[in-house]
C-alpha cells in the first residue's frame, strides 16, 4: 500500500512538472496606433510546425480585422551556414490572424510582423522567440 501511494505521488509530480514546461508564449508590441500581440500555445517553440496567433488592436482597443498581415520569421546567418528565412501571410482566424511557423532548427529566431491597412504604411514589429 505504501509503495503504491509513493508511485502515485511520483507519477503525479512528473505530470505536473511536464505540464509546467510547456507554457505558452505571448509578447506585445505597439507601433503608431496599433498594438500587436504574438502568441504560441507552447514555448519554447519546437522544431517543426508551430501554430502562432496574432491579435491586432487599434488605439481605442478595438480588434483590427481588415488588415493584410505579413510575417517573416528567420534565424540570422551563422559562420558556415546560410541564413534561414521564411515569409507567410497570416490568415484571419478567430478574431485575429493565424499562421504556422515551420522551425528548422534550435536556437533564437526573430518574427517580423507587418500590418497593412488600406494605404497606410506600417512599421514592422519584431519579436524574439526560441526553439528547442
């Protein structure tokens, strides 16, 4: 009985520890009258496909749903290795915009988000993420 209880406690602790290691990612940047929030369900990102979400609000806090959202994610060049760079357009998804970042290797990555509304020029907002 005592041995069974000890195994149960160890298993429960392992589950809670594993669950705590996969917390999500969320970062926010403001440029002009737009605030952009980049989110991922788990963090650090994994090698492979990572579902990412972008929420955009205007200065009054209202969600922006009429924008074209371009995303560039990349890892800077390292000695003896070509830079990795990918460009996608985020698609409208659940009150925001979504895209899949296919990460090729571990390390630090940058995600540039460019929001275009009508003919208004938009600055690019850069987020730093890690992959493991």
